[in-house]
C-alpha cells in the first residue's frame, strides 16, 4: 500500500473570505460543496482536485478545514485524545437507508422466511468468522473453511484454528447480545478468538503489558500507529466499557451505527492486546449493533466486504488518525461496507429463493422435505459434493437423527451413496441418481 500523506499545516494568515471569493471566481464553489457532502475527501484527493482546478491545494485544504469546523466532539475518556465526527449528507443518507433495513420487525419475515432464519444465521456467522480471520492472515480457502465448520471437525492448522475461534466468538456475541460489556467480557471474547493461536499462551485473554507494540505496514515495514502507553491502558479500557454501555453521554445524538463503528475504531486505536485486536474489534462492533436491535446485521458478513478492500480499510484508519482523529473517514468507509454487505445479502436471498422456486416446480409432486430440497439444489450446482450427518445437523439446526434420516432417505432413492472414511460415514452423489429420479436444474 502506498504511504498516506499527512495533511499540511494550515496557513492561518490567509483571509477565509478572500479564499471563498477566489473559489467563486473560478466557478468551483458548487463543486467544492458537492465533493464535501457526497464523499468527504481526504487531503490527497483534495490536492488532486485543486491541481485539476488550477487552484492552490493549500488554500483548498484551508477552506476544507473551515467548512468542517462545526464538528461534534465524541465524549470518550475525558478527551484524552480528541475524537471528532462530522455529518456530511452522504453519512446521513447511508445511516437513514441502513436504519430502514437493519432494524425493526416489519421487514423480518419479508426478507428472510422464518423457517430459513436459523440456516441463514449459521451460514452468515461462518462467513463472518472466515473473512474476519482472513483479514488477519488466515491462509485457507472459504470452501475448505466452511467445510470444517459445517462438519464440526477439529482445526488442522493455525489458520483453521483462527477461523474456528472466530466462529465460536460470533456465536458468543449472539448468545450474549443483551449483556453489558465489561473488561472481563472483553477478555473472554479475546480468549475465545486467540485460543491456541498465540506464541505465548498467557497472552490469550489478557491485555498487553508492554509498550513495544506497534502497527506496521507489512508491505513497506513502516510504523503506521503507536498505541497509547501501557500506563494509561487500564483507565482507557474502563472508559471504553462505560462508553460501550452508553454510560457516557455526548451533548449530541450519536447514531448507534456510528457508535458501533467508533467502538471498532477504538479497539484498533487502543490496541489493548498483543494480537487479535482487529478480530476483537469487529466482534464488539457486531455485539453493539445486535444489542441495539439491528437484527439483520446477524445475517451479514461485513468483514467479507472489508476483505475485498483491505487497503481502503487501512487507509480509513490512517486518514482518521492523521487528520486530527476525524472519525468521519472511518465511519464513512464502514457505512459503505455495511451497505454493500446488505446488498449482497438481499441478492443472495433473492437468488436462493428463485433457485428454490425452480426446484420446487420439479419436486412439487414428491415427498422431499425442505432440507432435502435444499441439498438437492446444492447437488445440482455441484455434483462433487460430499455430505455428513454432522454437517446437515449443523446447517439446518436439527437433531442428529433427523439429519441422518434426511440423508438415508436420499440414499434409498439412489441419489446418494455411502462410504466409510475412518470411523465416519460420508454421503456422496451417485452417478445417475438425479437422472433416474428425473431431477434436473431449471434456470
């Protein structure tokens, strides 16, 4: 990732009225406001725009900082380090759209049928666990990772252990969404996330005890963040918990989605652990939103979107820190990621519903149950699939006997066959089973 340029020091000798007049004279005053409200650019983008407008970049930046001066100060830890937040139009628009989609009860059964909820929840928690771990270096494919989680087999290496831990942490978050966040519970989340993955066992579920922790750009080797000193960490984590539990009030309304993102940022900024800070931050982000009633976030993998834009994720952190801890950059980036995750979920559900409708047309006159229809649909998409009783049990949240019966009935019809693998039974697709049962895919 190319180095992020820090903003320049402002020239306070310039007269702001004169600068606005200059901008008006070149006909760029409306373009200036549109850029601010629609994208809230960082210094580097403003420098590029100023050059294209043939206008002094330092003057543009002076106008930008003036335009943004009516910010709100986030009340965290007595302003030990000031955290500011702006509300340009794009932030307000995204928050409104997410409010309309992520919370409430009216849309619940319209978007996800009640009988499908448990399956979608299990799948999404797995996706989030995989992507959040891959963000931190877990080197495995999504397919192998999901197979491990669905079959409930033990992790075979460090990367799989990270993913298994993250999945357990996401399950913990859902179970404990109504609890208050304490230092003890943060350590519990961290212990789950880092179990058997740290070189020093005693660092699992423990705050760092030294100041030799730095955030390094792996590509350039540059230090891009130095966390607060260890002598302040206990107080800061206590303040973090009070802030997360809404104990400290701001003198302005702090939107819950923005606050969840700020909690995410703060764990990264405070860096309270030797490792596992990012995964813990994203888990707490989910905890806060679920606790605040944004139920649909449980079914979305925001980390998968972040994984596809890792450089932007890192820059959002740096833009905030380099520009006087202006949280707007980090909030805007994450709002866009949440919005994209929501769009992906809607598209996925729409696609699955269409596929199910098509295959139901074929199987309407049969006695296959919904779980078997789902398995048949998967077989139609990939005839190399291998199933296990444990996988079906986990995926559909049914008993072991129900999962076994579903698979054995498909064996009886000649669609699946069994083979032994060690002491386990695997269910494989037969060569001509679908054809003999007159099952085919409809687009």
